C-alpha cells in the first residue's frame, strides 16, 4: 500500500488521527506498546521510540495504531511527529 493511500485510510479511521494530520503531524511508524512485543524479539517499543524522537527535537504524539486494512492494532501504537 502506498503511503498516500495509508494516510487516507488513517484519516477515516478516527477523528483523533484526522486531527493529528490537520495539525501538521506526520506519521512515523507503528510500534509495539511496552511489553507487547512477541517473546524473543528485541526491538524498541513505542515509548523508547518516542523518547528518541523527542531527544532529536520533535514534538511527538503516540496514538492508536491501525493496519493497512483499517483494523485496530491494540498491541501497537502509532507515532506521529512535527517540529515544535
């Protein structure tokens, strides 16, 4: 799925996502919520990724995550950033 198509899908997924897009936030990635990664996988969770982005000077919002089909991903979060 192309990024533009995914952004349109996210906009339709909920008012919160539409609001982030309207405020100038840019989608970064979906990441596992703290403690939700599958066993044996060592990756940064959404809190660690958000802290890194904030350390790099971004304003960061962690929101609900959705798949490419518009289904909610409760074990994941989406990260959004914009310059303050």
